[in-house]
C-alpha cells in the first residue's frame, strides 16, 4: 500500500493521471487542498516538483501492463480522475498514421486501461467514482479534428457503457467535455484567440472535484459540456 502524510491518510484516496499537464496540475492542487491523499501519475521521463499530500508515480498509460502495475501499487481508491490525453490536428486525408495512433493510444486506450484496472478494487468496496476528460469537439467538431474528435467520442461511449455496467456496483462514471482549455500550449498555438472565452483549468478542476463527491451521487453516465464562451 502506498503511504502519504497523516492529514491526507484520514481522507479520500484519489488517483489523477496526466498530473503534470496544465489541467492535471490544477486538478492535483484542488484535491490536495481538500486534504485528499493524491496519487499523481506522470510519464516515466518526467520529474515533477514535490507537493504536500501528493505522491508522484511514473507510468506509461498507453501500455496495459504498465497500468496494471500502477494499480497493483495502490488499493482502496475512492476516485480516479483521468486527465491524460493528447491533441493532433489534421484533415482525414492528411493526418499521419503515427498521429492517429498517438491519439488513439493516449485518448482512448489509456482511458480503457485505467478503467479496467480501477474497477476491480472499487467493486470490492461497492463504491467509487471514475471521471474522464472528453471534448466539445465530439458535439461540434471543426475541420481538421476528425481523428481527435473520434478518439474522444470513443471515450464518451466508454463512459456511458461503463455507467450502465457499474451502477449496480455503486460505481459512478462520468465525463466532462470542455471546449478550448486555457493552457500555455493552446495560447502558443492560437496567439490571436480571445482567451477570456476559454475554459479555465481551475474552473474545470472544480467541476471534476465535485463529480467525485457524495453530493453528486445521483450523477452517472453523464457527458457534461463545459463550453466556456467559445
């Protein structure tokens, strides 16, 4: 069993993937501020800064064995927030096979592997919350987003199917669908955009946090749009 500080050990145990990204960092900070024991997953090559109440774990979420090994180190998880994901732009007749495989592996396969590894422990406890990151591109895609939107739509299908599979087990499964998130990478890629219309990572983190709380116990199978003002 993984260890954390005494403050967090008396509270919930939460796994957060993609923890060093702009969104993931906000999510980690939100849960840690609440006193939860946070297990923050980063890629094996990253060296994240230390944060009180947070245990960092390296794992390649696109490799199923790596995900299985990750969850073997943990037990009694109350919630999993899967923030890991990626983006590639390209028209359907121009996007490379490598970029398509990248999107499929990071956006969908990782979500499937994480769910498959998290569910057995939650079934034993008859409770748990899984929250995934989808995209508004699945509802209102633009040109050049076919591969990205397709892999995020697969996440939507996974979420609604899992919610049906697991509702009798006391496990809730939901996804949020943000539009453009205000991240350094998006600001660099879209230097002339009105970023005031974008979704704040901190605002999104608050929604993700709420979805893991008992007060949202009636919400499962939901695909929650977070459009900002885009």
